[in-house]
């Protein structure tokens, strides 16, 4: 098991929410009933009332700033949320303090709105087999997306996958990170050629794609093949499982997140 593809680091669970200042009311306009074709139908109107719009706007800005403070010190995984290399651990601790300070300062001056910032971290070792397998699978998916984007002559798909792969690069060991970096350079060069020659010069996509190399992409993907199937290596029972984190903006009336109970995780 090639679990040494990882640098040691932290899995960072970041949750922010705004509570109060917004009230929703619902008025049923059509009670739930069965229709002639056997379906069930209902209809209603929802009204939203913001007591202090200016305060809510300040809260939304503070929430964005608090999240950005932590995000700056981390790599972002679409599947697992924020990941922070151990080398950035001191900077992350400072960023967490900044995020909590931003929330405290807003809450001190707010009358109707409350900003909650909840942050939990779990340690990932460089020999954490399960974490290596999960992150390796994500990198492979991104490399495949780059290759498919080249074949489809889709520069936007190529660039999107390359950017996501670059964000994860800081969590990879030096040799593997170098291979992924080379693949990203190759993919971006292909995206540039497709844009220049197909979109602007009118050449056929098939001709341009046939001249684009994917050798470095294929080579980088090969570095993760040993992670595809278990080889009998034992998993570390102490290692926290990688969990997806919902980072989408929450409704303004969202309640506080429930406390997380995870003995294996460390709190800053």
C-alpha cells in the first residue's frame, strides 16, 4: 500500500451559521390532496421578513471573512472539505483564533443576529492508509477529468479539474506532488492550445486534440494505482475517517450546528 503519498496534516471541519433576525411564515393555499392521476399535490406561499437588513448584511460579511481566514491556510477537497499540512499548523491555529475573534466582534455589536463559528480538527498521519486511499481516489478522478476534457476539447473542464488538483497538491508527498504538478502543466497547456486553435483560429477539434499529449497525466495517475485495492495492510484504528463537509452558504435563519462528538479529534 503506497500510503506515503500523503504529507501528515489535519482534516478541518468548519461550520458557520447565522441565527436570528429572519422570520419565515407559511400560508397553505392548496391543502394536500390526491389528484385524479394518483399523485399527491399541495401548494403554499412562504414569506420572509428581515427585521434588520443592515445587521444581517454585516453578519453575512463577517461569516465570509471568518471562513476565508481558515480557508487560506488549507487545501480544499471537494469530497472531504479542508485539509491542512502539518507545516501550516501554527498558521491554522492563528487563523482559527482570527475566525473566532471575527465572530465575537460581530456578536458583541449585534442586536438580533448571532454568528456561530464551529471548528474541529482531526489528525491525518502520512501512513494513514484509509486517508491515502480516499485522497488518492480523488486525485485520480481529477486526472481522469483532465484527460477527458482534452479528448472532448473542453478547456473549461480541463482548467476546473487542474485547479482542484493543484489545491490538493500541498497534501501530497514531494515526489507524488511533482508528478501531479507536471500533469497540471500538461493539461493547462492543452487547454491553452484548444482555446487558441479551435475557439479562435477555427481548426478542427479532432486535429488539435490528436496533437495534445496526456503522457504526464497518465504517468501521474499511475502513481495512485496501488491505492485502488486493499493489499492486506491494516488500517490505523485511531485514524479519524474522512468525512464530507457541507460548505454551501446556509440560510440566514439556520439554527446552530449540533455539537460533534468525536473522541479521536483534537480541538484547537
